[in-house]
C-alpha cells in the first residue's frame, strides 16, 4: 500500500513539475549571444507545440460541426420536392420538354 501511494505521489510531482514549467526568462542573456538565441528558440518551440494542440482540437470540433450541418442540410434537401424537379430537369433535353412533363 505504501508503494502505491509513494509511486502515485512521485508521478504526480513529476507531471506537475513539467506542466508548471512556463516561459523561460531570456532577459538575463545578452541579445547577441548564442545563449539568448537558444533560450528564445526553446520558448518558441514550446509555444508552437501548445498552439498546434489547440489547432488540432479546434479543427476536430470544426469538422464535427461541418459534418452535422451537412447531414442536416442533406435531410432537408431530401424532404423537398426540389430534388425530383432537378432530376426531371437534368433528364430533359430542352426547356419545352421539361415544361411538358
């Protein structure tokens, strides 16, 4: 029992330590130095990975919304008589033939 609690506590501490790590302060380095460039590159990389995750989640939600709207539109279109008229118009060779039918 003690092992389970201990391992759970250690994993929780390690996970939260990684989550808490935020933007590194690069002002301590000279702007022309290699350390400053390395620090700013790390910050940009972390920020871009966060944005990528947000975009992936947003795209998934947007895709779901579009598919539901498309399904609703298709059912509404199938309920109308317009579909039959369009098929009739497509099969007719001229306007007079369409009007006769």
